[in-house]
C-alpha cells in the first residue's frame, strides 16, 4: 500500500527525466511500515498454513479411525455449541479429539474463539463444578510455532486444562505440533502429528478390546515413565488444580496417559508432608504470617473488584451468565426469572456492585466465601463515577464477545449494547460502599427495591446467613419496615433451604405484615458445589413441587396476595399483591418508558408530583402466569430441551 503511494507522489508530468532518488527516499522514510507489513503478512501466512494443515490432519485422523471400523465425524468448532453438545458427550461412548491452533498473540482462531471462551467460563463457574463433564473422554492436539515461545501452544494447553478442570477424562496426553523444523521434536509438524496419531490409534484399540490400565501419577519408583519426561515448564501451570483432582484421575481405569499438569512435582508435596524440626517451626510461622500480610496488602491495593472473573494476566473481566446468552440467541430454557416476573431483559440488564465486601457468610453463597467480609469499610475506595463507567464498559465488552457466536441474533446483539436496567445486587452488599448515594444518583432512578428474606426467625437467619453484625435481626426488621413507605416496586426475596427454613410459615406471615411488599419472589436455593465453609448439600435443595406447595400454603395465610407467575427453570414463583390484578389480569411487569416520564414530571415539579408502583405497571403476558402451558417460556424465543436433564445447571 505504501509503495503505491510513493509512486503517485513521484509522478511529475513537468519533468523531462525521472528522478530515482525521490521514491527511494520515500521508501526509506516509510521503511518501518514496510517491515511491519512484511511481518504481519508472514505471520498471517504461517497461521493460514497451520489452519490448512489442521484440516488435513483431521481428515487423516478420521481415515485412521475409520480403518478400525469405528464411526467418526469431523466438526468445525464454529458450528459447535458447547453449551448444548458437550454435556451429551458425558453419557456417549465417543472419544472427542480437539485439534486446535494457537493464533496471533496466543489467541484461538476465529472459529474456535467462542468454544474456548465458553470452556474457560465454565471451568471457573461454581454452578458447573468439577464433575460437570465426568464421563466425557477427550484428547487434544495443538498446532503452533515454537518461534513464538511466549505463546507456544497456549490454546491447546488451555483447552486441555479447562476440560480436565470440568472433570473430562483424557485418553491421551496432549500432543504438540511444531512448525519450526529446527526445534520440532520429530523434524516437522507432520511428523509430530503422525507420532501422536499412532499412539492415539493404539489407545483406541485398547479401548476397543476393553483393556484396563492404571494411569501413572508420576510416583513410580524408577521415575522413567512418560509423566516424568514431559516438560517441567508446565508443572507450575496446573499446580493449583493438581492437588484437588489428582486423586480422581489416579483412580480412573480406562487406558490413558497422564498430562504434565497432573504430575505436579512430588518434591513439593514431600516438602509439605515431611517431618519438621521444632526449631524450624518459628521460621515456618513467620513465613505463613508474611504471606497473610502480603495477601491483605494486595487486597487493599487492588481496591474493588467489579466481578469475580479474572483472565490470565490478572485483569478484571465480566462473567457471562446463561441468561444473558439465551437472551441474545432467543433460545434456551426460559431465560431469566426477572424477564418472566417483571419484563427485565437480560441482554439489557447490567449486573454490578460497588462493593464485593459483605457482612454475611451465607451458607448458599455462590462465591464460596472467597470475598472480603466485615462490618465497616476498610478497603481502598474507587470513585462512583469510575465504577459506573467501567461497569458499562465491561457490560458492552461482554456483549461484544458474542459477535459471531452461533445463534446470536443481530438485533439482540445491537440491543445489548444499550444498558436499560442495572441490577445492583450481583455480589456483596452494595450499601457497604461509602459513596452509595452518589453512585445511585449517577444511575437512572430506582424502579424496584428488594430485600433478601433468607429466614423468618432470628435463630434460622443466624444459622443460614451467619451475619457479622450482633444486632443483625433488628437491622433486618428495620429494612423490611423501610420498604413499607417506599413508592417504587418493593419485593421480598425468600430463599428456601430444605430442613432449615421451610417450616416457619407463620413467622413469614408476620414478616409480610411489616413491609407489605408489592411482590414476594420465592426461590429454592441453588446448589453451587462443595465448600469447606458450608455444610450445604443437594439434599437441602427443594424440588420445584415442594416450592409450589410452600407458596400455596403461604398464600393461604396472607390476605390480599395471590400466586401470579412461575419460572420453573429457576425453581421460583412470584406472589403478587392483588392491587396488581386488574380486571382479572396481572400487571407485574415494568413499563420503563412510562417510569421515565413520571420521573421527569416528578423532577420538573420539584418533587410535588409523586407516583407509585401502580402508575408504571405493565400487563404480564399469559405465558409468564402461574399454570400456563408455556411454563414461563417466552413463545417468541426458540425452546431448547436438553437431552440429559440430570446435568442441567440452573440458577440466576
């Protein structure tokens, strides 16, 4: 491109002779852009060649598998929806082989971008857990170029690690193809693949014959097994996950080769478990205290975290929820309960908080108590303007990640860039933030206020929420009483925990009389996995039928309330005050345009022209009502029924 510009600049019709020095000078001046263009072109050419080779490798591998009289299918990851199809591999007898390429800057190719993004999110999402893909059998072969040492096989390593973190079972250690013929183990990327393919076919044959081998955990006496011969540079990468899942992998009986992430150095474990002299205890305790101080200092320096997710560089990033994805694709299992109950669309809804700190340690906390707790603010404080600005940017960046994802509708993608609703209750206690009033003023006016009602008696609330405040019960009652004088929509949000708070109906009735809420959203607790900080198990999760029965009995005891809506997928129901039932129809949804008009009139009148929740209500569609055939599913969307219902992940 620069060459053509130079030629144009040096065309001089008035000159009798052509001066060669001018274009040469221009070339010298623009040499940086020329070098850059060559470098980018070469990089792209290399990547394209790798992708082409990957497609060829897939065909070669498929032919080899076919020769064993086994069915095989080649699938482009761009057309593969992991949310729908990965779970199906748990019960199938398939072996999933992933051929992935590490592209520029260690990123996956465009076709694998969404798959890698989904897999990464799922691997750190408590709702999926460590056994989500237990039963799935996989193998990974990565393609890359060791000339780019800092990102060599980054995608392959990550895919292998994320599958393992979700409980998938390797039938083969990860393969590595290197385009650099000088450093390539077998002299070329083709030779690398042939060697790996031969080993893989051998493993398949062993599986066909039903052979059983025990996997090596890297602790054999001779130390000559393959687990010790793989590069030690990967051992630190999987060290944190190793101790948690090592026992699981060593008990598997299917033939497979262990990957280096699983063979975390035995020396480190030996040093931790070895006998310590008494005189060395002082040094050890000093080391522990030093680490604790450094951790606390790091928390103070890092300030507020807008979300729990972090990328490999430690940067904050937004977490994608299933409800958001389903809102963008117009397909799923019922979107979010907020849409069913109040008309809040997930792709317009920005979930955030100015405070990760909390004054409770609830037994059902999805963060497993890895967040700071306290009764007063003692952390570095970010300014409310900056928090709001970054929250909106994070929401928009999260939406951008869905570009090109299978099923995403263009109109929903564009709509998602516009934030219409802010849910200020994602994590922590927002009211602990010292500048919460300034933060709220920077937002649009509040449309709805709700209080979590985790129990109906002082003893059960203490047992479930485990509050830090000594006067927690009075604070709780005062919060409920405060709702009674508010004019916006007010909501009680009880969370039912079987055997803990479902037998106190009369106490719930008394709490309702304190705040007279517009709505009561009753939800069964969502199990978020095992935690040493909580004794909650799946036995404490009520069935949807049990939640319905509880709600029916509660409604019979409180006058002026009826069951309005149901969201079976989230295991929750909405009880509404009868003032929202007009002419036999429920009006629980929020009319946002009307609300903004009323707010403008309120401000223009200097606060004299007030309004209430009934003034900005909208009619609830029939599909959202309790007992409707649609069971809370919006007919405008495309319903997806998961084949393996036992593995479905719920919760909002």
